[in-house]
């Protein structure tokens, strides 16, 4: 029995309003693609009737291909764009794909192609409509027959990408280590000033601290968002109970991450984590004053996104006994590799850690180095940055400790590439 072949490709080329966005399916006439082809051609819908790809009237390209408009064709001007430059471009793109060897010659009469074409209602430049749709069609065919993209490419780009139509990039914690700036002082104007003075870097995330939230409420997160539209913002709720409700409040206020206290009951933490992840935001568990963090974390049914190893400000300022504050801090941070080991079997398919570890409490450049050496993924820094006379300089001092580039896309000249640059799981 002959194999039914089925390939899917996509490409977007150009800029609005004359851009081209092509989705296509290539497959066997006697398979699901052939059935879909026949149904679409024989039962057209109003405004989306299909037309065969013709290089000129009476000269179809091969494999026989059907063009389906994505945007409703409601007037003759729209019809002329589809039946004119778009039809010619798609047909020529397919013919050239055959001549250049992208489509095998022995498949010309076995395959059919369905091409969904987007033409913006405000597009007016027929030359650009033709050029963009020609290029998009060839590229979509090439991608389809190569099964592009490979999963490594998806893993590499999914969290750095910004969709051009959506117009936003919702940040994720995908490339540690990060510096998390704790905005604890309950003075809104001061904290907005701090945020504005921070240097531009994708390694910086923001924390709306507990005192700040208690004074201004979770709605204050929106005010920070106004001056940091694409920053990852953590709401340090220190939740102990009814976590599901508090997660919802923070989510509605545009938080990207929420923090629960590790002192909360296991059942409360599980509900907190489940609700955060259901909404697509990160669940942090702060182990401050938890006597045995490993035991507490092991009791959870849900897996948090971030574990915080935290020594509180009051404890830090009143530290006494045989050990210096730095020694106590280092002893606490020695938990980082132990927590990493706890979740070593939970890694993502990309090879990245499923759970990140953050450290907090008296971080400045020298202690930051020790934390990074222990394997910390996030350095939570408060007064050293937020109370600095020169916020930008203070942040640069911390950033200089981090391995790798301070800005994720520093060397990316072009955002679209179909080369073999990403062959394996290397994420920097």
C-alpha cells in the first residue's frame, strides 16, 4: 500500500500592509490532503472560495495547487489582489520550487498543495504583494518538506520570540542566571524612579516586595508595569493561606510570578502552585525560616518553578554567635546544590532545569559570586541596587558577575533564520 504523505509549512515575509503570510499543506491525492483539496474546491464558502494556482490563464502549476484566501473577499479590489499578483506569485513559487529540486519531479502528479494566503485589505502595492507571496510560498514549501522547525529551534526561540501582531512579549525565566531587583521600600514614586534608572538588560527581573504590596495593594503592580512593559515582574505575596485567591489577584494585576511562604501548609502550597501554573505564571516558594527546606519541598505534590533560599533582613541585621553574617549566609546557600539534586530527575525535554533556585539576603558583588558558584539561578538584590546613589552602576556591578551576555539578543542581527545554527541543546 502506497504511503500517504503529509507535510505542513508556514512563512511570513514583508511588512504590513503588503506582507504575505502563507500556510500550506502538501500531500498525496489519495490521502487526507487530497480529500481536503477536493472538498475545498467543490464546496467554496462565501468570501473564501478557492482558486487554482495559475502562472497565467490556462497554465496551472504542478503539483496542482489550491489557493484559499484567509481574509474575506468582499469587494472587487480584494478579488483582484488574490486573482492577480497573489495567484501568479504562488503558482510561480511552486513552479520554481519544482525546477530547483525542492519538490521531487516524481511527485508532480501524486501530490496536491493547499495554500492559505493572507492579503491585507489595505495592501495596494501589487509588486510587493507578488514578491512577498512568491518568497513566502517557496519558503513554506521548503520548510514543509524539511519538517522545519526542529524541536531544538523551538526550544531555543519560544521564550525569546515576540509575535509581530500580538505586539507583546510575555517574559519567561528561560535563560538563567538573572538579577531580581527587590522593590521593598513602600514608596511608589521612589520605586518607579529605580525601575526607570535600571540599565537595559534581559537578565533583570523585578520584584514588587511585600511591604510595597501591603501599602499599595496588588494593583500597584500595574503601575510598575507601565514603566516596565516587558519585564518579568514577581509579586512577593508571602502567601500562607487561600493561595489560589491571592494568585488570581496578582495575575489580574499582570504579575508574571507569585511568591508563597514555605511556612504555609503543604496543601496550601500545592493549591498555590497549581493555580499559578494553571494561569501560566511562575510559582515561587520562599523557604525563609523553614528549618528543613528539603523535607518541606519533598512533601509537595506539585513542582514549583522557583525555590528561594532566603535569609530575612531582620535576621541579617541581628546576626550573633560564633558565625559571621557572611558565614551564616554561605551555610544557607549551600542548600542550592541540594535543591538542584532534589529535582535532578525533573528536567525539561530541552535539558533545562525544571526548577530554578533563587538566593536572597545581603547580596552584593562578592557574595553574588559565591551564589553563582553554588549554582544559583536568580540573585535577589534589594538595598544594594534599590538604595544606591547610582542605580545603573550598582546593577552593572552585579550583572558583571553573571556568566554569558547581559542582553540575550545582543548578537542577533536578524530574527528569522532557517540555517543549522541550532543543532543541539545549547541555549546561550
